[in-house]
C-alpha cells in the first residue's frame, strides 16, 4: 500500500485516472468540474447538504481533482491557465495525449495536439466547445449511486434519466480536428478547415457531423469563408490504398453510401453562443444567403436532392443546453421550420416519400398476390364443380380415381368402370367374377 501511495499520492484509482484521460483526450482543455460532469454525472447530485455552492463543488470534484494531481505527478497532465471565472484549466502533455489515445482506442495521429496556452486569455472558445459537447452528449446519472440523497435530489436525477437521450459517448467525439483541403491529415496545408467538434455515432443516427462554435464575434462573411473551407475539404478526393479515388473524409470516417444520384457531404452544425457583440439572428440570415450555393438542394417529386451539397444547420447554445439534440431547436438552411437534430441533418420529406412508395409497392404486391389467390381459388372451385360423382354410391371421385378415368395413350388398358369409384368398382368386379363362376352350373342343372 505504501508503494501505491508513493506512486499516486492523491490516492486516485485507475478508473478515475482513465476517466480523466478519456475526457481530456477529447476536450483537450477543461476544468475539473467539466471532467466530473462528463465522467461521473451522478456526482452532480451529491453533497447537496453543503451550505455554500463552492463547498458543494469542491466535494463533488474532489475525486477527479485527486486523479488530476496524480496524473500531473506522472507528467501526463498540466495546469493550463484559468477561465474568466477563475477556475483552473487542465490539459494533457504530449505524453498524456499518447496515454489518452490508448484509453480512447484512437490512433495517436488522430488525437490532435495538446492545448497548451489555451487558458492564457480565459479559454472562452474551448469552454464554449466543451459546453456544446456536453449538451449534445448529456450522460445519464447512475441512480444506484444516489440511494441516500434527499427526495428532491432523486427526483431531479430521475428527470435527467427520463429525458431524451443524447448522442453517443465521450469516445464518439473529437475536438480541434484538422480538415485539410491541401496537405495530409498529419500535416495539413493551407485552405482547410478545423472542426471544433467531430461527432461520429452511427448507432444513434449521426454517422458524421461537423460542429462549429461561434461566440458571436465573427461576421457573416467571416463565417461564410469558414464554410468555404469546409466545402473545399468535403470536395477533396484522394486515392485510397487500392488506388480508387474517393472523398478524403471517407478515408477516415465511415458513413453509409448515399442513395442513387444523391450523396450529400457530411452536415455542418453551427452553434451560436451569444457572448459577443453580434446579433446571431442577423448573422444567420446573412449567412444563409452567402452560402446558398453550398447547401441549396434540387427539388424533386415533393422533396429535395442534396447531391454534392453541404447541409448547414444552426442553433443557439442556450437552446442546446436546455433541450439537447432531441429538441426542435435546429434550423437547416433552406427549410422554414425548426426540427430535431436527426431531422435537420436528414431528409424527412424524402424518407416520407420513399416510405409512401414502399407502402404503395407493398400494397400492389399484396393486391397481386390476392388476385393470384382468388384466381387459384376460382380454378379450384371450377374444377370441383366438374369432379365426377360415383354412379353407385354417390360419393365424389378422389383425385387419383379422377385421373385414372382420363384418356390415356393407345397402349394403355381401357377403364372398365369409368362411372364408379374405387370401392364400387371393386365390388362390381367381384360380383362379375362370381357371376361368371356360377353360370356353367346353372346351365348343367
């Protein structure tokens, strides 16, 4: 035990340190409170008996603070300045990034660089990125860890459990991801974009989503220039290992192939965090017009096709925190109404169109099969109406007896009793034979 304490003087467990590495491996820079909210959401409902908010916060984050301290001792984590609110920021060292890549099961080359220096000016943008990620993810608290909490606390935790699910797990996310329009993944050239968040959660209906955060300091033309970079990256093609040319993004991420003649680029979500001087509503309206050539689909039979287009979706940070991805708070450029995230990045009208076509096809198939069934039934009824009846006992002929009556080839023996069933035929034959045996005796007498 003494040796273990010497190695990890703060007494953290392997699980706690692994949690911290996973979260920081994704967020790059975070406060201990954000790490706790993602890694151990049940702790947000603990220590409610403490009098001051600062005391409650300290108690909830104590375990992860100890893990950070031990990781710092091993050279995996370092302090990275402070937020504008005074909270200490933590980030991974290069060695910590390698350890985090192991915890996340992600190649080191896809981890990005350490976020050194992010906290020198308060890290307002990284903190907004973290808030957006947490709002898209919201992990559910474990109610079994809250057995002894007051009723009102349990009710709040239960409400969080019952709320619509978020998207993916922490391992479904990556931040500060270079999207090179030139150069390589590891050495991007000029003209490319850098996604604030990349979300990959096919099991939740989001195979690939790029997320861009705006703190309302940038103008519409500046954001349009960023979207141009996203478009250049999405349009870039490279040869894969087999020599086949394909979109560069498909060499890293898996997305189902688009339907015939309709393969849109991965969608882009813009989250507006209203802290800067610009009015997001004004910027969004201008941005809609400036980027129309990138997102506008082609009308087709009651829906739109988006082949080669970049779906652009917008929402506000406040709404995202309040309603999450299941809320109808997402507006896709070119559509008049807000939708849920899955609806906004998808094509509901095409899905409805395809569903109607499929239903019509299945209805036609059912009708065709029903027509075949009725026709077969009618043929069976007509055949039964023609089925012969035994002249002796009045029963209907069996299929075998009926078939035996039908005309055969020239060499086949002639049917001797065509109007009798098998039983009556046998009786008739027996009677005829008996009559033949008794005739000579009658003449002799």
